[in-house]
C-alpha cells in the first residue's frame, strides 16, 4: 500500500461527524502515515495542538484571512507561543480571501504580513490560503520576502501564477477538486508543477474527492486525491505517493 501524507486537514471541524480517534484510525488504515491538522483561529489552533499531542499527528497555528479582524497583539502572542511546540510545524493557515467580504482586504494583508514574519522568525512552514486572491498574495510575498518554506494549499491559480509561486520556492498542494469532472484547467496546472514541488491534501471536511463527493471529507481520502493527481500528471500512484510524502517531510521539517 502506498504511504500518503495529508498536508492539510481540519480535524477540529470534522469532529461533528466522527471522532478524531476514528478519523485518525481510518487514515492510518488507508495508508496515511502522517497529517497536519490546521488551525484557523486561536481556539482551533489550541485544539489542533491538543489533537496532535494525543494522536501523534502534526499541527499548525494561525488565523484564517476570513477571521483576520481577530488578529491583534493577544492572538499574535498566542500563535507565537503555540509555534514553540515541536508538533506545531507550520504557521497558518493565513493568506487572503477575496471571495467573501467578511474582512476588509487591508486588515487581511496586515495579518498575512505578520504571519509571514512569524514564519521567517521561527523557521516554520507558511501555509497560504488564496481564494480569488492568488496574484495579490504573490505580490505580498514578493514584496516582503517569502520565508524559506511555504506552501500554497488547495491550489486554484493558473499556469502563470503557479510559475510565480514556484519562483518563490513554494510547494503547491492539490485537494479533492483536482478529481472533479469539470477540473480540466486545474489538472493542466498540475501537469506543469514538478514532482518535487507537489503536495496532496484533503482540506477535510471540505472538498471530498471522487468517489466520495456528497460526503464529509476525511484524511483517509487523500489517496483518492493522489490517484487523481497521478492520472493528471501521467505518473504512477506509487511515485506520486513517494514524492508528495517526501516533499511534505521537507516542508514541515520531518525528514
């Protein structure tokens, strides 16, 4: 069985449909040897660390751009404190989201810049969210200087944008939507990304891949994302599993 690494899931959001113990057990039975459960605010970042400690997985800490209005001295200090823990391997998810108007762009940009600074000062990976904001996020990173390790999660941009992201040294992570019938453009971008810059994720409980559409997503389904990605690239499933697992280890300092 191929060994997979789910580079981005939200186990705290999955708890309404299944226990974390069940979700982690399902993942391990499906060949998922490691995963990162991602915080989106102060409370979920604390919960992500609790889950990581109890279930021997990894976590991130940060404030999602849709909640960037909550970024202040207090939340910044709390995220910085969480990042001191060895199981918290990444800053975020952070970034920009212009699909929703729940938070003004200038507030999002300030919070994003501060998260970039935390990644630079701690040496931990930066997990970047971009929804209808890829060029803007790239502009911020190019202007402020990208941290040494960064990933664009749930990639949604075009080939020219991914070229810019790769120029920053970024990893590019694909989620379940790469398997969707109408995702030919996304699969074309996946063909362009070198194997040594690819990651796979579920973004659980969102974006369940084919053949699980209509259900709550979970880390066990990351193998289905990987199969779709392998098909798009014309690579073997085993080669994609090996490459994305090694890449995640490099990104999150777990080699």
